[in-house]
C-alpha cells in the first residue's frame, strides 16, 4: 500500500507493505489515484515516491504471482499494471524517487519511471533486477521504461542479463541513480529538485517532459494495444518451475526477515 502525505505542496507517496514494501494490486490502484491528483490539482507541484523502513521496495508481491491460477488472471493484472506504470511514467509534473533502502524488480522499474532518482548513501543498500535468475522477463512498459531510464542499451544489457544487485556507489557509477544523499536530506533534496523544476514562469517543465518521453510513451501504448506481451508473461508466470522458484524466494525472504 501507499501512505500519502502532502508537504510544501508536494505529495509524498510512501510504499508500506510488510518489511519489504512489496507492490500489490492495491498499491497500483493507489498510485493511479495519486498520479491523477498530481495532474489535476493545480496546487500540487509534483510527486515524491519513497519507502518505509529498510526497503524502498522488493518488487511485486511474490505470493500474488504464485497465486495466479490461469491466463485470464495474469492478463487482467498486467493490463492494469501496464496502464498505471505508463501513467506514472508520463505524469505531467516532476516525479522524484527517493530510494531509502533496498530496491529491486518493480521497485527499480518505478525508480526508472521517475524523472530523478536519489538514493540514501548507505553501504548496505542494494539495487538491481534479478528477474533473469528466477525465470521472468519484462512486460512491454517495464522493458521500455528500464531502457529509457538507463539511457543505454549496454547498461540495460548489464542490469538485466546479469541480474546482479549493486551497492549505491556502483549504482551511481552505472547511472542507475542520479545522486547519493544522506538519510536526513533524502526528502529535503527531493523537494528541492521538484521546486527547482516547476517553480518557473509558465512551467516549461511540463512541455519539456512531454517532449522527452512522448516517443517512448507512444511506442508503449501501441505495443500494449497489439497484445504482444500476453503470451510470454502468461507462459512465464504459469510455469510450474517459475512458480516453485518464486515460492522458494518468498520463503527465503520471510526466513531472513524473521531473523
């Protein structure tokens, strides 16, 4: 789920779900509502997405994935997820991701969909995409947004193909994030970026962002309409070996968090 607060005319959406802030259907629905509010309320300057506790987000809820019973369930979920992700990516106002802790899978995709990425400067924080190791690829919107955020086919290859978790220094060197920030400055700096970009005459940021992201957004929308992603996602998430791996990973996470 998301906890919403407003500070200095900026919405702060905080991921909060257990110890790892997994993304659920409820999270997506709440995010959609928040993005709509940011777009429609002239008094709101922008959006900060952050997390609660030691995690920004571990990604999608693994039990939710394991429980997908059939093709219809997979398609229904990801049809909604892809639209919410696209709307977040194209939010009209500045969106800053304030990564407070470990960030993986859908957590990193949301970070890449943001306009600017700050991460808390802490040696134990890890960021990455381990999907390839558990038998999963990316959807249309996820892949396009990861490639856009990494701004390099080579960086996309290295992040996705190797599936490694990087510390914050390595993440900065590989341009997965934009700045390292001390914990007490994480939200402060996020607010500064938003105000710097939007508090200008005529707010040209809105037009500039639309221009920057329009080609990628149009391509995502066209490919989603074609439905080319459905077979690969259904085949992966209904595969018994993938389900077994997801169950094992979930059990391992629960054991680690309980200790």
